[in-house]
């Protein structure tokens, strides 16, 4: 390529070097070359590195020592094997459906260590989790209070609060505007009174979640400070101590070129201040702070890998037609909330040392131009039969995608750790 011609952009190779081992031409996941794993489980496939998940959990746990407990948000990746790994690390589980409840129980979660959030809980779901045992139900509206009242069985609950706009952050705002999530902060007193009117509901905490995919540590900490302040207000209003303060999730990972990772050192440095703030109000001094990340714990550990089915040129653009596309990985296609389409990091996992200066557009097998996973990404000169891997794919991958669209086969899934491949069945 001539010196005056700009090379096609692709931040995947640099990111891969910081996350995974590289042995010769091979990207190594869980102690095995990716091509070896794919030879066993098939293509396309979601592959998860167990040790990377454990490392993310332990880094966060160390940063939050003495302040908060970690609950894994199962919505990010509800595979039983993934949930089980975080249970082994000591996490609780946050769920948003009865299906996730069943997955958590099957993975070995103790019912008292499960939290149930979500704006549209059906009566049957509430009855089922109360019967099976649940740590807390996070109430998101008046109708939910009435459902719990009519069920009549004792239940511990937290009020989910939609905070004011000034404390919002993240790539997707979960509050601070008109939303289906929780009670508006302006209506908090009325929400407390409504919960108090149901004799079978014990108000034990609050849940404040303002945004997701937050990479700015100070923005995250600002949300946490506000949540502690709201917890003190709730406790003073009821005159009773709170047991839990759920600070939500929202911890992000770098997806796109130029993204900087969340500064966990800055989070850890703020823990003494946050702890002091918690202890300054007697009615919440004994409360247990909770964070419920999903993406941060599992996102970087996952790859979506597909074999190339065909290579073609069209009006100056080189297309790599893969065996799977947005039907398997909607987020990477940009059709899961992106306004401006930006590339996820991609690599050729069996050609890691080859020059990555041949621009390519990755597309799937679907009959729609929306089925594009990367645009003009710098990759080696690949051919049919070669592999392409989409990084940062451990969270909101398979279960956030229209896998039945056009009736193509579903991808395989496997958790790989210390050279052992565990096939994941759903």
C-alpha cells in the first residue's frame, strides 16, 4: 500500500493483544487456539474465556472492597455456565424474567441471593419467584404493588427510582426522562406511601439505575453518591433502616476506536468517601451496597467467530460473506440502538501476524443490507474458509439477536477455561 494512502482502520488487533494471548498466528482463548476450538464446536460460534471473566470480577471486587457486593446481571449473558462461574466467584444474581430465575437456580444460585427487577413483571412470574424463594423484588410501578398485595405472601422489596436528569450518564440513558423504569424521583414520597399501604410488602431498600455503558468513572461515582443520598431520604421518610442500596450496573467496556476503559483505580480511590457517606446517616449505616454489572464482567471475555463463506468484489468494495451475521450478533451490526454505525473490533484469529491492511466489509447471509457486521475494516487478505472473530461479544450477543430471522442455523456456544471446552446448551 502506498505511503500516501491511509490504511483502513481496525482497532481489534491492539485490543486483542491486551486481552488474549497470541501464539504465532493464533489468537488463544481459554488456553486453546480459536481455530482449534472452532474445529471442535463448529462455526459460527460464541466462545467465552472463563479466566477473563474471573479476572474482571476480581478486579471489580478488589476496587469495591469494604463498600459494595457484586450481583451479576444475567441479562448480559444468561448462559447457565456463565452464571455458575460468577456464583463460584461469590456473586449474587440480578434477573429480569422468570426464565433468568430458572437459569440462576439451575446454575446453583441460592434464592435469597437473587434480585428481580424489570418494568413488566407478570403476576405468574411474581407468584413463581415468591413460591421458589427470592431475595428481593424491585418494584417499578403502582400496578406491581397491587399484584404483590393481591398475591398476599410476605415479600421483601426495594423501590426502583428513576433519578433526576442531572445524574444521568452512559451510552444509553435508563432514567432522568420519561421512562418505563421505576418511580420518578419527584414522586418518591407517593411511591413510599403506596408500598407502605401493602401489609405483606417489607420495604428493605432502593434501586437506582441511571444509565448503561458508562466509561467515565466520575459520572458513575456521581450516580452512586446520588443513590446513597436518596437511600437516606427514603429511610428518613419511613423512619426505618434500609438493608440494601442497589446502585445499578452500567459499567462499560471499550467497543469502538478511541474508547477508554473505565478507570477502576478512580473508583477504588472513591470508596472511602462513599463508605463515609453511607455511614453518615444512621438509618442506612448498616445497609449493604450492591452493584449489578453484566457487560463489564462478561463482555470482554467473548468472541463471535464465523467462517467466511464467500469473498466478492462489488464496485470497489471487498465483501466477506460470513456464515452468520446480524441474526447472531445484532449489536455488532449497529442495529441495537446505534444511530451512527461504528465497527466492533474484529480480527482474523488464525492470521494474527498477517498484515491487516486489506479493507473489507463483513456481511452475513441474510437478504438485507442491514446484515453488516463491519464496514471497511482492515483485515488480512482472507478467503473462503478463513475465520473472522468479533471481539467484545460476551454480553448482549446471542440472546439479544434475532436468531430465527430467515431460519439460518443457530451458532454454537462454548465456555473455555484452562484448555477445557464446555459446550453450552440453552
